[in-house]
């Protein structure tokens, strides 16, 4: 059973920080190098100094991005920049954002959940992770002993029992924290401190399966940190804070739960592989080709995206190649995945677009091995198709693959089956903000 409990969160002191928009940031793994610099420059107490500090050429084992993060954390505590809440709480949050011209609101509950290995079937992953990222996050946790970003997770609440309870609890309460970030996303946070409300929420969540939406690296790192601490801390026991991790829990039925595609942009793809891709693909895909080198390239790109979306049930993948004046749409021919991989891949994972891309296009047609797929430096991601295509057209990447979004039901089915999607199979939008609430892992 899932053990979900309230906790004493660490929050920015609003008497010291006038506008929280100056100090929050997205999760570390979606921040570019340029954005990292911008967040450092935005405010001296921006959360970036804890989650993604700068690397310098003078770094040593005793003076590096992790030790500097710990120094910042301690100084912010001593200067009352951040404060530990006096009472345990569940933290209900709302995010109001724009999507395709509409205003959308998503609710999430920030809480602690007891760490469980995936094989117990209580907390379930749905995609693979990069090994290097986990080792970096572990060093940060060893040094700072804290969760800085909640793991974005999902649960099913078809009858809206939990949602209704949360809305009832806060319906006559003003939000404790309100701010609008630099992306014009409005954030609200309510502390839920009543013990009877705590019991209701914990009881309602205990029979739920928890699906990790975003933050697999952080969850696996939390498991590794707990195991490391159990052999290095004399006071470690079953009640130690390291047995828990901070999560943002969102209902799968929340109308504000949005999944965008994670388009791929590849680097270091040899010219001969790029030039032979279209011809090789004809055996497995019906291909639609559009020009992309004339005065109507904007209209052609719009048509390209429109065709892609209208074929979302047919495993349609868009392709843009560097130095190629055309855009291509690959529509999978019937029976291909079953004939090629029916004995290798279960049906529930075989018939999703990211598997078609990874197993058929990346591995079979482009000849990538697992080491190539595991090298995060050779692949970039974007949730905006136009940006991905333009990046390749400008020569910054070699190939862009444009996808339709993975569906929530597909995520649920794959996780329930104990299977794993290829990396970055989903892009939940917007990301859960980092810096709203933090969690100490010290007893």
C-alpha cells in the first residue's frame, strides 16, 4: 500500500523574498545552459543555486557545485531566506496556464511518500533513465540531504473522491502563497494542516498505484540515497526521513493534466545515414513529402504538423533532415511492428509511437546501438514542433523526429504491465515548479 504523509516543508520566506517568481525555476533537467545562466543572474537566492549550480575549472572534491549548494542552503536558513514550517502539512497547489489560446488549471498535492522498489508495484515507472544524471543527483543529495524538486506523479481518482475533498478543505481559504512566474503561469499554494484532513487524504491514497510522470531520475536517486545512508548513518532506521521522497500527486482525471510530445533532435548522425534514411524507410512506411525551401515554408510547416496530428492513430512520425529541402511524414504500414518485433516486444509497448521511433527507426534503419541511445549528449528534446524543425533547418542538429503525444491511458497500461517506455516518451506540461516547497532529509 502507498504510504502518503504530510511533512514540515521548507518554503521561501515571503517577508524576505518579495516575488517568488524571481527565485523559482523549472526542474533541473529541462534547463538549458543559457537558462541556467539567466536563473543565476535573476536573483541571488534563486533555487538554481541548489539544483543546478555552476561548474568551474577550479572545482575540487571539497569545493564544487554540490558543496556550494550545501553552503547556500545553510546560509539561506541562517539568514531566514527559507523557513521550516512549524506544522506538518499537505500542500495543495494549482497552476493556471495557457494552452492553444485557452486558460487551463491543474491541481497537485505535494506530500511525502514512502520509497518502495518498483517491483513491489506500488510506485511504478514508465520510462528509462540516463545513468550519468542519477550519479550527479546522488552527489547533490549526499551533500545537501534534501529534496529540492517534487517528483511529478499520477494516481487514478475516477470518482474524484480525493479531488472533492481537497476542494472542500480549501474552498473558504485564501491561498497561503500566490505568484505568477515569468511564463505567465499563475501558482497558488494552500497548507492543509488539520489532522483529520491528513488522515482522510492518507487513507484515500493508500490503495492507489502511483505512476511516475516526470522525475524518474529523482526517484531512483532517492532509493540510492536511502540505501547509501543506511550503511553510512548510525541513526538510520525505518522512520528516518530518507525513507520518504517528496512528490507532487496529480489525478489522471484532472482536466488540466496535459501531455505534449517530446520531439527528438539528433546530433552526430553521419551524412550517409541521413541520405539513406528515406529510401530505407519506404519498406516500412508510406511517406508523404512536402517542400520546405521556398517562400511558403511557413505554410508547408503548418500543413506538415496538421497532417501529423490528423494521423495520430496511425503511428505517423515527422522527419526533417539537415541540408534537405523537404519535410517527410512516415506513416507505418500495417503489421510491420508485429511481424518484426512480435516475439520481442509486448503488444502494449510495441504499438506506441516512441517504440516505433526507437526500435524501428533508430535501431533498425539508423543502426544505433544501446550505447548511442544512452548518450544524452547526442540527443535533444523539444515539445514545440516548429522549434525542432527550425533547429535542424538552421544546422544546429542533424535530424528532427516530430511525434504525436503519448496518451495517458498508454502510460497507465504500460506501467501496470511492469514495462518501460523508451526515454522521454512523455512531456507533461507544464513542469512542476521547483522552489515552491522543499523537504529536509535530516532527522
